[in-house]
């Protein structure tokens, strides 16, 4: 086993999410305990050419909605919410998806695309968590999570956790 899946213990199984793919998204990498998807289009606000959704390493643990909320609140408590040097501040949101799933998000400024000449203005990245199948699932999205609620609703409402 390589990368995020390596545990150092032969035969160790990882918690792994399975879910329906939203329309217009493709899995680009999947290993036990890890999955990454990209949108078949650029960002919805036109700021970045590629949008990636990625399970954070060790991004699945037993827990409920309160645990998902606490995970993101801990990020908020660890970051200044005031922008420095004129930069936008992190934003913390609870998004109620159509299916009734609560998604807790830390949306933060990201200058990657701007520094590489692909965007004229700063872009955003989001760390978010939700609860499904008795577990907290923690993802990173390379854009504002609030632009993709329909797609994330498909994922969140169909998530099941397996051991692989």
C-alpha cells in the first residue's frame, strides 16, 4: 500500500466511503481510505479551471452530526477569523442540504490559482464535514463549498462506510 493508505501494518483495513457520483464529476483516484474526484467543468463562479474534491487523510472516524460540527468548530477556534493584510477572512458555515444532512464548513482564502496566473483574484478552498452511516466524513474541496450544495447533497445522502 502506498500514500495515504499505508498504515505500516500488513493486512490492516481502512474505513472507505462509497457514494453516488454527482452528474459531471469523475473519480480520478481511489484507494482504500482515500478518494479524489474532479468536476468535468471549471468552478461555478469561473475563477478556477479545475475543481477537486478529496477525502482528507484519516478523514473518516466514528461519530454523529455533533462530532462533525465540533471538528469544524475546532478549526474555527484555531484560526483567526479576521483577514490579515487585506485578505479575506475564513468563513464558517452550516449548510442544510436538501436531503436534511447538515454540512459544516470552513471556507478559506486560497491564492494557488492566482499565483499560477489562472485567476485574476483570490480563490477559495473548503474543509467540510458531515455525518453519514455512523461516521464523520471530512473532505477538502478546492473551491467554495456553498457553490456545490446540489452535488454534495448527492454524495452526503448516499454515503456508506465500508472496510477495505
